[in-house]
C-alpha cells in the first residue's frame, strides 16, 4: 500500500532525519505492506474523519 501522511510536526521530523535547514517538510509518503488489512480507513476508525459520499461528475 501507499499513503501520504501530513499529520506531523515538521520541526521534530526534520530533527529526527537531520535534514538541511533550507528544506521544508510538508508530509511524507509511506510505501510498503500493511501489518494488518482493514476495510475501514484508520482516520475513520480512530474518529478523525467520516467517509463522504463519492462524487461522480458527468460531462
């Protein structure tokens, strides 16, 4: 799986990764296999977000 993670403390991540001061971190990209499979997204399961109905646009 893959996913974009933007919920982070940029200063803390920059410190951990020892990045150059001119870098601006806005998120990170995770790629790999999940430790467990779940049909419900983590943000929904943890109460952060609710699913929204799909929007289909036709032209």
